């Protein structure tokens, strides 16, 4: 499954890391698809191979990349060999890896992939789009995950699937958060359960729609309506925005076991028995919808709980962000900009306890506690390269 597609076309190249690179004759955007970041999630690799092999470069505008993430883990059909490759993408860790001569398996994969990513950003034409294809261990509707920047919202809402915001606050070092911090449109697509053939079908439909929506191919060359209706049906016609409100984090060596039969987007009530650990029961702490219950041996996230975001809140947050209302934060005691570009706020926890987390989210910030006295707030909007996309139809 990790073999590159062979082709004699000069416009199409491939390596073991690059499934396919297609250079169109017309000017256009650059769209990069990642697959196999987790080695037991092969549906995205298969979908990219099959879909991009069908694409005629005569119909391509700009450049299309299909990339493979963790080559070593894919060969062993394992999520990862030593460390989760999708939890290593922080600037500090990338710098650490760049200075080391001896690297672990995932550190080698990280270094090679990050060098390729930098090369693409430095040499390819704007606008740039980045899409990471995944599957889940439990049954699920197909869905999108994004860092909550307005450019991500606008691009994602073209697809007829649920969109989940805020997961990056609960995860350390995912690839898409790193790319989003660089300012580009980036989204993840979870196409279904790992070994379900429907996961491949959903991923193929999504890839084709992404190519059309990003104006990477001639619209008439892709069966847009068929793909749209296919995903609409697969997602039970749910295309709302949701936000993560809870994560059950699995501790090291914890014998966590999810109760059988749960699915993502299943409605649950507070107190619902969800899992067991050390012969103790784990019950839902909130009303909402269950999200990504863990049904595999490897993983640190047992399950999430999400809730729907009202259209009014989404519209209000858009207005406030466009007005840069977050500038008012620094008028509060214990709040200051941490950098010259005004992209990161440092907040005294004594002040933060009086500010609801929802206010931070409304204004486009994600939070991270750095020590016992301070909280860092990272702006999703102030780093976004919105001007790059302002002439795109979806914008």
C-alpha cells in the first residue's frame, strides 16, 4: 500500500514519500494531501493512490501532492513504532530533532516530512491548502476537524459533513496545528472506521470535492454532485459545527477498555457508562455527543465529548474577530502580549479564572497552561494568511 504509483508522464512524479505529484499546465493553487500519518490508517493512502491516478494532468490547475506520513509504521500496520507521529509537531521538538544525529524511527519520519513540507511552502505557488486524511478505531460518520480559524471554517463548510472545532486544545503536537500556526488553510478528514471499505469511498469523494473547491482541477472533470451526495448520505445529512468539551485522557499503563457498541456522534447523557479502567467504571461527565471512542490497544485519548455550536455564536465570533475585539484583553490586569506580532497572550491564572473559556474561543484563541501561575493564549486569527485566499470563490 505504500508503493508509489508508476507513471511515464513528465507532469507526474512519485517517490515512496510522495505518492503522486501532479503539475498542471494552468496556474492554480497548491493542495497537499497527507495520508498514513498513523500506520494502521491505510484508507487514506488507498484513496489517494486510486483518486490521483485517475486525474488527468490536462485538467489540473497548479500542483497536487499526495504524501505518505509514517512509512515505517505503515509497513508494520501499526499506529506508530515508538512515538505517535501526529503528536510531535511542535516548534521546539522539530528544532530538537533537527540538531540530533541519532534519531528514532518516528524522529526520522518527522524530519523527512518536515523538510519536504518546508520545501513545498518555499517553492510552490499560493494559495496553499493542506488536508490530512485519517480513520478512527470505532464506527463514525465522516467528519472534518479544524483549528478554529475563519479561513478553515469557510473552506470546510463547503463539505456536507460535521465539522468539529477545538480538538487541538486537547492534543499536543498534531500536524495540522503546526500548519495552522503557519497561517494556511488546513483540515483533517476522518472518513470512517479503519478497515471499512466505506472509509475508502468517503475519502475518495472528499478528495475529489477538495480538488474542486480549491479550484485545483477543472470542475467538469470531477463528478462533483455525485461526490457531494455520497458524503451527504454517509454523514446522515449532518453538517453542523461542534466543539470538543471533554477528553478522557488515558494515563500511562492504564488498562482502559471502552464499552462495546458506541459510535462517534452518538447522543449520550451525563452518567452514561462508557468505559472501564482498573475494574472501575468511567461515566460521562457531560450531556452531549460521544466522539472518537477508542477501540484499539494503542492511543492516549479514550474518548471525547462534543456539543453543537449554534449558528448565532458562530456569526458573533466572526464579527468580533473581524473587529479584532481581542485587543481589549490587554486592558485587563495580568494580561499582556507575549510577542511583537500580537499573536500570543500571557494571562495570569488569577485573572483567567474570571474569564470563561468560551470567551477565548469566541475571539479565536486556544489556551494552554504553561506553569502554575500562567496561561498562554494562541491566536488562530492573527496568524491566518487570510489575504492569500481572499480572491478564492469560497472565501
